[in-house]
C-alpha cells in the first residue's frame, strides 16, 4: 500500500495526472448516470450535469452567488432537472468547495519536496494560505458566513470527512514509510489537523480578526514533532 501511495505522489509530481481543472468530485458517477438517462430520452439540447458543475464552479470562484434558478436558466433546463442532476444547492456547493480544496491540496503536495513531518507541515500551511487568499472563498464567507461555516464544518454535509480522509492518507504515507512517528491514532491526528485548518480559515467571520496563515506553522511543528 505504501508503495502504491508513493507512486501516486510521483505521478502527481511528474505531471501525469489529469489537471485539477479537468477532474470532478464524487458526484461524477451521478453525473455520468444522468447524462446517459438524458441521452436515452433523446434530448441532446439539454445541458449535462457536468456543465452544471462547471458553471457553478466558475461562478463561485469568481465570487458570484451560486443561485439554482440562475443556473437552470443559463443551462436551459428547469430546476427539477437541475436538482435531479446535482442535488440541493448545499450539496452542489460542497462539491464545488471540495473541488477547490482537493485541487489546492494536490498542488501543494506536488510542490513540496520535503518528507516526514516537514512534508505535512508545508502542505497544510500552503493549503491554509491558498484557501484564505481565494477570492471566491472570501466573498462566500463574507456573504453567507454562518451558513457557509455550518456547511463546511458539519460532518453530515460531506466536506469535513473528505478533508479528514485526505489528511489521514497523507499522514499514513509518511508513517508507512517510517518518516513520521505519531504517538496517537492517525485518524485522530488528521481530525486535529482539520480542526486547526478550520480555526484559521474561518477566523475572520467568527472573531473579526484578520487571519495570518503562517501562524499555523509553529503549531503544526509542535503537533508533529
């Protein structure tokens, strides 16, 4: 397993994986099924669910509100079809935000050359920095602060467990390679890292204090060394 994970990291660094902008989150299976259904009904003019995700992602990253009525009009479908493709607005937003998160995590992983604790520290620090600086995230938190935070921090919404899982895989790679020695369960450490990320990303809407991403680095060093 460790060998497989290492080879995956090498492929990312070699640029052999599909670019982040061309990859899709966990709704990909539902998207493919929806497109097959639409084709079977002979409605080729109807925009696909993949287009719905792309449009929502574009609007969110540009700092625009993701409005389901506006999306359906631009896609040329009714709201019932749009909801059937992508679920609720909250579900669609989770997929859009996770796409941003996964992409930035993978970019950070590919850029970091360190191993062991330093690899984890640098990836998490870069990730916090990118998310805080992202215009779409800034606008979303400013306009929908409480509901946005609730969506990203509630386990049932789906974003938090994916981030914990990604961090857990990262930690496990280093543990399996004997480059990282953790005195606690890997999953629990991953959860603590996720909570640390939350505390910096949502600092301004919660407390009004401007976040400084690099402040997280000494805390990460204390946790991992």
